[in-house]
């Protein structure tokens, strides 16, 4: 990770097998409610295209995990939530996103993230992130 909260470079890895992740999405509303906001579920996970939903969920989950790991030692308090406001990606797992850190006592801190796939195997995808405060 990086030394500055203004410019973070991280590696995120989806270690869940795609089929397992798909079954979690299909079977567990509690899983969706825990990891994704209502707005994220409506905007990114409400498609009839099941493969797109799985890809979006995987990217959202990995991005949130990467942001939290990158900020772990940077902030005195971790955010209550990491909300993805915008997501644009291609089928090769490269793209960009706008992310907001949610804390009740202060306005949301926003980041812009660019990501690209650096490794892909049968059961995992590794993404490299370049995250900058906006």
C-alpha cells in the first residue's frame, strides 16, 4: 500500500470462487444488505444479466476491501461504510469508480479509483488499484 492517504495504490483479490459468490448473491439477502447499500444494489446488481451482476458484485466487493485495507493505517477511525457511487468497467476487469467513505460525524471523503486486472485464474481475480482523493 502507499504512504499517503491522498494517493493509494493497492492490490485487491477476489478469493471467492465465482460459483460460490454467485450462490451467495442468489441465496442470501443478508449478504447483499451487509456488503452493498440499497443504491448499489439498485444501480449495479439489479440487472437481468446474471453474469454482469456477479462481475459488478465482485468488483464492488474487491474495491471496498482494497480501500479499507489501504486506509487501515492512514485514518484514526475506519469509515462506517465504503459506498461505490459510480462504476465503469470493461469485460477485462479494467475501469474506474468513484468511492465515498461514510462517517456520521463528517462529510463523506471521496476517492476516484482506476483499476486493472493483473492476474486471473480459475478461482480468483487480482486487481491493481490506483486510488486518489477527489
